[in-house]
C-alpha cells in the first residue's frame, strides 16, 4: 500500500507538476477510491463465482436432460427395430407355412393320382382274374 501511495505521488508530480504530500486531501480521495475499487472487485468476484456455479448447474441439468432424451430415443429405436424384426419373422413364417402347404397339397394330389391309378390297375386285374376264372369254367364245362 505504501508503494502505491508513493507511486501515485510521483505520477501526479510528473504529469501535473504539482507536489503533494501524504496528508494532502487528494491523497485521501485516492485512498477512498482504492477502497471502493477493492470493495467493487470483491463484489464482482462474488457475483462471478455465483454466476459460475449457476452455469455449472445449468450445464449439469442440460447434460442430464440430453442423456434422458438420448435414452428415450434409443429405447424408441430399439422398440421399433424389435417390432420390425417380429413383423419380418411373422411374414417369413407365413411365407414358409404357405410354401409347406403348397408342397403338401402337391404331394397329396400326386398321391391321390397314384392311388387312383392303382385302383384302376386293381380293377383291371380283377376283371382279368374274372375272365381267367370264366375261361377255366368254360374249359371245365367243355371237358365234361
């Protein structure tokens, strides 16, 4: 503080060409001015600290909000993809079932055709057997 007063006295002497002493009223004003500056600086520092803590709190809230929003977005995307996968699986299963049904129907149709052909052959065999029995009966009757 003493160095500052001496420096102020030198500056006044150099700039204005006036010699002032330590008990000069201008020095009292200088001291008051220094005190006001110190008080103002302390108040501004306190306000700055308050503003800093408020900004930190806001940044923390923004971080939490953005995290919650990102989680909600991610969960919604996950649910949508699960639904899309389930829908795709359902469509795939339906297509597979339809394909199996077509193959089964085609196999049943082929089997029914084969059974019908076998029935015709067995009918022809029965007719042939009847004709053989009839011919044998005629031969037997002719020989008697």
